[in-house]
């Protein structure tokens, strides 16, 4: 951060441009000299991975859009045409379809990393909120994108999810009509979903820019959750983190490529290779895997709560499960960021992670299935339990932990922790946050 | 995904082929659907390739047996060159079918023999005609059947070879057949394959098992015509990425060697 404002970079042309539009000195400052804590672990790779995935999705998507037909009569066959007759169309489509999956894998890891290391805490609340906005936009984009191939799950998934909005009192039916562009999921629905599916990634891109700007104001958090105290605690972003991000990205892409080329339909619903049949309901409608935890929460509220009907209750719970993330920075009152120094929170973090996985499992099963043969425990019972725990964790547990948990002593600085010894001068600048 | 949910999805898809009412009563009567047997396919695994000879025989079975009811509309005759058919053979296969073309200069539609660039001609002009001719059931398009069913290849083989007499006490509805691999047990499709139902030109004995295997090899190719190109490219990409990852990782180690972190 100490390094040059308006550092002259490059040759004459670069300087000429830079003195009129300082893009080069901006990149120099924010991506080359930018000082980052030197103790990141590999979980700090996912920002770069997510940026890559977003760009990959946009590029493959634009080429797919050149061949795709957003018309109920043509959509399914046009996707098959892409798979068969368009040069490397199968590669574009499989990268795009599996890209959605890997985008969500990366974003969920990124978020759990933020939760473990308290990356949402002061001064990064807005950074976190922008991230949650990106998540919401991603979910909308993914949902509408899944409708486009117009297979059985596309159609019935769209029908089920859009119908949820009808639970909203007074305006619900109008909202559904607006989403459909008519009185059922039909051609108008497909057309507007295609238009929005094309639009939303650009909005995501915009929010990502805000996310990064905000990150560069506060600087990155780190596994210790202790602010850097000076140059001894940081390295310049380039070459240290450009190199590390490249290595991590290459490993991630290797795994991604394995699925694209050798198991391209592993994450997909087989039934979506059947063209949409508006008169034939599939026996088991399931969303894509990355929505399953939220789907489980939706279905777990299958009882009326006072005057709130079950359907509305489920919808409130499902959206609440996402909305609660917005206020997370104010629910977790603990002054210590990293779970490394929070002996109780650490356990509840892992329990929460398991709870989310359990919700995902529940979302993929029929509610009335038995969990074990011969045991009267149904999937829906686990759904109640895991839904309860999800909200209990955020609304009850986190505020209480902030008050009652006794954190371990936090190192005075990153260098002190890394070197295992004292670091002169660091304690002098320590802020109240680290003393807690 | 657990095996149970996969099975449930299998059942869900299969249900589409049969008359809805038939399935709902059948589910009560026949009990559990049988699991398909796991078979060793030439195309499975990351090294798997198309068994071209078997797929060629499978085309013959499709043309002589299945194509009376089942369409294959995603595949064009020209695509058969990937299975080793010559241009002459492809033209001859296509010429057996008639397509409606036009309008001509008089404004009239006319019939002409299919050509290489046409997609496989469907047996029925529309779904209603297909249902009317098949006791109310719509025979599914076969282009993607291997992908539509979880464990599709094993399922289709099991279904084609799995026709049996109904167990005692199970009454098969009129117009349906008993097949324990089909959801509910009653399928609208009568047993399609019988010993020596086709005469293979390469002298292979046309047992039911052989014909079912050949059809599955053919339908695997119609479902994923890109499979071999995909796997071949996959090896290059994945090996390249592993080497690149290793180099970048080594570079990172070297760069960070003198930083305490």
C-alpha cells in the first residue's frame, strides 16, 4: 500500500494512455504492488477461481446463445443440434453445464471459508453483503439457465419454483403471471428466462467489481484474522499471489476438465434428456444439486404456523435461509475473527457444515422415504431437524457465542505467529479487535 | 445420488412410455421393479470406445424391428459414416424411406425418397398418430434413451431381454406385457426381440441377448455421437492440465521458498 501512486510504467504509449486514463497505474497498484497478508492458505484461491469461472460461463454462454433457439418447439432440438452438428458444440455445452456446477462448488467453498475465518466482520461487512448479492444473482441465473434446454426437469422445475411465488399474499398470483408471461409455463416464459439468463451474468460481473473494490479498501482477511501490522506481514500480490492463484486455478480446472470430458452428465438429471412434456409430471421433481439444501428447507415447513399457511411458511423459510446471510455480520458479535481462536465456534462451524450437507441429502430424497429400513424415521424428520438447526445456528447460537465464548489469545501479528516468536513493534500498533 | 433415487428416476422416466392409468394400477399389483444387471460394455470407462461392428448390427435391428414404432429423429443418415458405412450404403438405407418435401413450383407438397442429409424418418407423423397406432401409448424417440435413463445401457438391455410370464396371481391388463424391469411391471410394448428375428449379414447368431446388446451399442452411439472425440481430447486436456498444475505448483514453491508464511 505504500508503493507508488501514478508509478510510471511501460513504454511511451503506455505512459501516454496512463496519463489520460490511469488503467495501467491502477492495475499496477491494485494487482501488482497490492499488499496481501503473507499467510493465506489454499482456501484463499477461490476468489481467482470464481472470477475465472464467471468469465468461462460468459464466453461459453455467448457462443451457445448463437446456436440456441428460445422457442418451446425448437429449444430441445436446438440443444441437441449444438451437441451433434455445431463444431465443438458438445464441448461448449458440457463446459457450460458443468461450469455451473463448479461455479457453485467454488462459491460454497468461498463462503464457508469466509464463515470459518470470520471474513464478514468489521470492516468487511459490505464486502460480505455484496458477496451474498452475487450468490442470489447466481441462483437466479442458474435456475433460469436450467430451464432453457426445455427438458422434463427444466419444465417441471420451472413450474414448481415459479408457483412458489403464488404463496405470497395479495400479489402472489400477479407475480406468477408476470414471471410466466401468461397463465402457464410456456413460450413466453422461455423467452423471458432466456433474456434474463443472458442479462444477469453482466449484473453479476458488475457486483463482482464492487466486491473487489470493497476488498481492496479493507484488504484481505487471513487465516489468523489479525490485521497486517506492516510490511513484515505482507507480500505484494504479484508475483506471490498471482503465482499461487495460478497453481490453485490449474488444479481446479484439472478436476473440472475431468468431469467435462469423462463424466459430463454426472451432476445432471438424466430425465432432462427427455423433451418437456407439459401433460406428464415426473414422479420425482428435483432441482440441481446446488439448490437441494434450500429445497429441503422449503419442503420441511409442511405445517401451518399460526396464521401462516404451510406453503407460504416454506417459501419464507427458504428465502429466509438466504436472507439471514445478509445480517450475518451483525449476528456474530464475537470480536475474534478466525475460528482458530474460537474453541466453541469452531465446533459449531463444522456442525453447521454437516447440517448443510444433511439438508442437501434431504432435498434429494422423497420426504416420506425411510432413513433406515425398519426404523420409523423418515427423511422429512431429518428435514425438520436440519432446518431447525440451520436457523438456530444463525439466530440463537451465533449471538450467544459472541457473549459467552472465551476466545483463545490471538497472536499480536501475522509475523509473530509465523515465526513463533515476538515481533518488535507489532504490539504497539495492535488495534482493540485483536486484544479481545 | 443413492441407488434408490436413481431407481426412482428410472421408474419415473419409464412411466412416460405407458398409459398413465395402466401404470398406476400396475404399481400396486406388481411390486418392486427389478434392478438391471451390471454388464461390461465396450464403451464404458474412460478408455471405452464404440463397438462399431455391434453398433452396425444394432442399426440393422433398429431398422428391421424398432423403427416400426420408435423414431430416431436426432440422428441424420449422413451421421452413419461414423459407424463405418460407406456413402453408397448410407444412400441405400435412406432411400428406403419417404419424406414429404416441397412446395414445388406448383405449390404442391410431394413425396421423395430420403437422402443422406435427412434425419431418420419417424414412423408416425405426430404423437397422436403414434398413440392411435399403439393402444394409447407413445413409443419414445430412441435417440437419447441411453442418456434419459440412469444406468441407461444396462436398463435397456435388461428391458429388451427381460420379458417373462407374469407371476401367479398377477393379472396383466389387456394390450400390455409383463416385464419386471419396467416400472410397475406392465409395459405397453410387446416383446420386440425373438431368436433369429433378424438375419445378420456377418453371420453372428441372432440370439435375443446378442440383438439387445447390439441395439444398446447402437443407441449409445446415437445418444453420444461425440463420445470418442470427447474422451480422446479429454486425455490430452487432462494430461496437459496435470503437467501445468505441477509446474505452476513447483514454481509457487520456489517463489515462496524464502518467505516465512
